[in-house]
């Protein structure tokens, strides 16, 4: 596994825990973090030893407190668009990764941090987590997919209120809104994610990838999700794992999936 400038990675039993490591800047997303996240998704896609991924932030205070505001400087309109495009490309890559990526939100998830968490396949929050899109405080809007994913995840009314008020919501409100799947004490956050992924990692990898792809199609206007599902369902019958899964069920034994 490649070394990163801003990320710590640790691989245990197929679960890669990725920690964004700029705690003195509340893990704000600068150019280096973007480069590392971009490379990370390429690497995990190509690394057979990685079955699933946890993304979290270093320290006990923040997941990610947003894009690094010091890099906004005097960007031109064109440079602003390029920055948003770069962020969106990387977050789309996370969302479309064939391996499950879940966010463990261990504190502030603001701006680009909330957008990063929303690009992951689902989210678990520590009880001290706080979510928000405070860009309007800076005369900005979210640029890394936040206006879209927030409305997808929590509905238009709640999303627009959060976007235009810059209000933060706490972990329990995020749970009530459907932004996160679980809220746990901070000390138990990673263990909760690990126990969920240990179960997921016993399932057929190609079927997992197909579930992610099919579910993402709901928001892809260029595709018909039901047709996509038919194609992906059919493809499963061409896999060794589908034959193994069915045989194991009928033989009343545990399936041994190989990802083929
Ligand atoms: N970009 C760059 N640096 C950031 C940052 C960001 N998004 N968020 C925090 N930091 C830095 C602070 O400048 C500070 O650095 P310093 O010690 O060199 O001064 C350090 O991280 C700690 O943050 P601080 O503001 O002192 O912590 P706090 O507990 O008082 O407040 C927050 C925490 C999250 C409420 C506050 O940092 C904040 O509002 N951050 C910006 C959030 C935001 O607007 N994000 C969207 C960006 S588009």
C-alpha cells in the first residue's frame, strides 16, 4: 500500500482504516489531502487485500472541518470552478467505488467534511459529531456535491434550511434526518464500523459492488435504474461466487466467496 502525505492507513482483516491526519487544522481538506484521497481510491480499487474502508479524522475534535479556507485566497471564477470540479471528481470516485467506504464521523463534519462524509456509502457518527454546510458564512456555497447529496439524503426542505442558515446539527438530529445510520459513544466509533464491515466482508464482493452501482443509479439521470438492475442481476449468474453462494445454501454450509 502506497504511503500518503496526509493520511494514515492501517489494514486489518481486509478493513482499511484511513485517518485524515491534519489535526491541528481540524483535518481541513487542502490540495495534498485531495491528491491523497484520489490516489487512495485508485489503490484500494486495485488492492485485493482491501475488502472495505473506513474514513475518519485524526484527533477527537473533528472529522473534517471543511475545505482548507487558506487555499481560497484570490481564486478567479475559473479557478473556483476548477476547484469544485476537482473535489466533485474525487468524491464521485468515492461514491462509485466498488468496495464499501464508510465514514466514521468523530467530531465536526463541516463544509467539505460533510460533503466527504456524504460521498461515502454510509455514515456512523460519534455522539460529539456536528454536521453543517457553513459556506454561506464565507459568501460561498458547497462545491463538492453538497447541495445535491444533502438534498438526496435528508430531503429538500431540511437541506435548503441547513444550506442557507449555515446551522450545525448534532449527531442525534443527523440520525433523525437519516444523514447517519448510527450514533455511538466516541470511544466505540471505530469498533462499531469494524463490526459492521466484518459482516459485510463475508458477502460476495462482486454482488456488493453491483448493489452499490445499482443504488447509485437512482441519482444518475443518464440511466434507468431498473434496467441497470436487470443487467447487474443477470451478470451475477456469470460469477463463480453466485454458484458458490447457492450451493453453500443448499448444502447448509458457509459460503466461501472469492470475488470471481
Ligand atoms: N480551513 C483551514 N483551517 C481551518 C479550517 C478550515 N476549514 N477549520 C479550522 N481550521 C484551523 C483554524 O484556523 C485553527 O488554526 P490555527 O490554530 O492555526 O489558528 C485550527 O484549525 C483550529 O480551529 P479553531 O477555529 O481554532 O477551533 P474552534 O474549536 O474554535 O472552532 C470550528 C472549530 C470548526 C467551529 C471552526 O474551526 C470553524 O468554523 N472552521 C471553519 C468551518 C468552515 O467554514 N468550513 C467550511 C469551509 S468551506
